């Protein structure tokens, strides 16, 4: 059979290629229609969606769709209050850099699986998406449910929405989102059920790394939010790979 994607990718025939392309286009257009992304974010999201679907298959897309749903709901939860705080996402949605910062590592992990066939990369994919979900949901919910937050580095009380600030309600909501991502991954067969805890644990560490960088380098203007988010997903992905390889 003629291969249309690297050896181990799900997209191994013209028919599967057409399915991946059709789902990608439909998903990108839906995300744009729901104002989850702007035009540049739609293009970036479409590219990462295609790599996830082509490499990890429908189950990989299911995890991505779960992430989008969780972040879309949490972003719009208490939107008026976030506007008052000055921390609300733009009405147009996330741009290309924001999308790539959150999904780029997962997309590359899917490609790595397609090339190598090493299923540890699928755990990496799930962990990177779990971290993006945990971080976004924790931030969005925390800004709505709490007036104040605590800097993770000093535990000093700061206004909700401050870079590097964490809240109890936000952390619980974020962890719940991470568990949901892992469950969908396990249900779809991307990760073994016995390894379901790995993406959650790695995602939480990635989120805390994000908080440390936000409280230090980002507050000092040495890193922007997109770079901090990218590093968070990288940490989660690397930790997940190490933990999986050690089992």
C-alpha cells in the first residue's frame, strides 16, 4: 500500500488522507466560527490538527477536541469579570502564536510517533495536551472564582490574573481538566490505562513550571506568555517521555 504519511502514521492511504484533511478543515472552521481562534489561529490550529490526526489517528483528534472544548468553555466562563480585571481573551480568539505555543509540542510528538512507531510519543502527545488544558483551565477559572491569587514562588498574595499567580479553585479545575484529557486518551487507546496517571502528573509539573516562569521571567519582561506556555508543554512532554521510558 502506498504510504501517504511516515511509516507508522494513521494516514496511510488516500482515503485516510482525505478523512484527516476533511476533519482538519471542518474543525478549523468550527473553531473560527466559535471565536476560539482568529484567522491566523485557524491556520495554525488546522496545521497542528492535521499532524495530530495524521499521526495519532482519530483518537488523537478526540483528545485535541476535548482540549478545545474545555478551554473554550473555561475562557468564556465569567468573561465579564475577566474583562473588568483586564485579563480576558480577545473576542476574536487566540492567534497563531498562542495556538502553536499550546499545541506545537503535541503536533511534533505525533509526527515523531509516525516516524518511529515508538508509542512513548503518544504519551508525550497526551501529556503536552494535558498541560495545555490544565494551565488554561486553571488560569481561566481561577480568575473568575477568586479575587486574589498566590505567587507560586513566594506565596505572596497578588490580584487574580497576575502572571505566576495560582488559586485553589483554579488548580482543582485545571487538574480535573487534565484528568479528562488523560481519560479520553486512554479510552481511545493512545495510552495504556495503567499509564493514565503519567500525562496528568507531567501536565501538573508543566503547569507549575509555567507558574514559576510567569512569576519570575515573565513579570520582569524577559519572557512573553507564549514562550512560557511553550516551555510548560515542553517540560510536560519531556517528563512524560522519561517516565514512560522508565516503565
